[in-house]
């Protein structure tokens, strides 16, 4: 709760947060993930889930353009026992040329809705999501094929900066698109949600 996992550098694989909860449950909420530098050819993961139930709610992910040849993945759910719940989150994947996914699930299960997705529009190697061998380039194709994210939107995240993932007051992408959840009445700053 209320984590700021920002900054970091690697020439190999970099994980914002990796969870292997086994049969347990992990709740990750009201957190910022991003502002990392990757110069190698590995992987950059915002959230990496191998097993267990993981609830990711009200989180902001900013996976910036990297200088290496790595694959950039916002949220990864691998392992047959992984069950991911992704709600009310912002995933910005700004990689401009390397393979990049907002959501990548080689196996496992996902429930996702009320999210905002932003990508670098010029990247021909970006896909909003992949489940198993099926890849979906856009939010629309993802929604149609999976019935997930029916209330999610594509648009500009509007973060203040790479190190401050608050949403600017003039940014309209995330405004009024979330779902109130009584279990999480306060935001990352401890202020009651409006």
C-alpha cells in the first residue's frame, strides 16, 4: 500500500515488483511503478506475477522508452496458478520500437476492468495484451476477444513527470473512469477519493 517503486537501472532484466504468492493472496494498491533505465537485452516488468492471487488496484505504471533491446511488459501473469485482478489502474507503456505489452499472460488467469492504457503510438511492436499464443494489438480487439476491460479506456495517462505519477489536473484520460471500491477509499497520499 502506498509504495513508490521508482528509479532503478539494469543492463539485464528489471522487475518493478515480482510476486510468487503460492496459494496465498497479495494486495498491491495505491502505488507508483516506473522511471527505470534498462540498457540491455532482457525484460522490463512493471508487475511480475508467477503464482497466487494478486489484486492490483489503483496503481500507476509508467514504463518509459528504454535504450536497450529489451521487451517491455507492464503486467505479466505467468504460471498456471497465477490469478491476477487488475482494476482502476493506469498502464503507460512508452517503448517506441522494441516489443512491448501492457498485459502478457503466457498462462494463468486475469480479471481486469476500469483501467487506462497508454502506448507509444508509433511502436509497430506494441500489443495491448497477449494471452497464451493470442496477441491483441488494441484495446478494442482485446475487449472483443476476451470480454475483459469492458469499462477500460485508451488515452493519455497525464502523469506529472517520470518521477511523479500523480495525474495532472488538466489530464482527462483517467478522470471519472474508475470504479469506487469501498476497500480502498483513500489514494496514495491518504486523501479520500473524489
